[in-house]
């Protein structure tokens, strides 16, 4: 029973620490269009996608980008309520 629990925890630890995104430098898009007045504030890699915080004038948005094609996948705008 102890060996079974140890195997389960080892599998969970492996899944947490495994990096499944195999984007090499040869496969990264050369250019990414973000908008004529946009400023990139932050970039991070999450689940194989680039997550970019951009500022356009007084608004900010998170843009999700495919790093291989440079294509915008989604955009989340921040709004005041």
C-alpha cells in the first residue's frame, strides 16, 4: 500500500514539473502584430502560449499568442466597473 501511494505521488510530482511545451528557437515567429499604438508591458509563457500584457493608451489587455505562428488566439480587455 505504501508503494502504491509513493507511485501516485511520484506521478503527480512528475506531471507538475514536466515541461510539455517543446517550442525551440527555430520555431518561434519572427514578428508578432500587436497594434500600432500598443506597448508590451510583460510577456510570459503559459501552457505553450505567449501571454502578453499590452497597454494601448489608457487601456490594458492580455493577449494570448501562438508562439510558432505569431497569431493572436484571444484577447482579454481590462475595464473599470
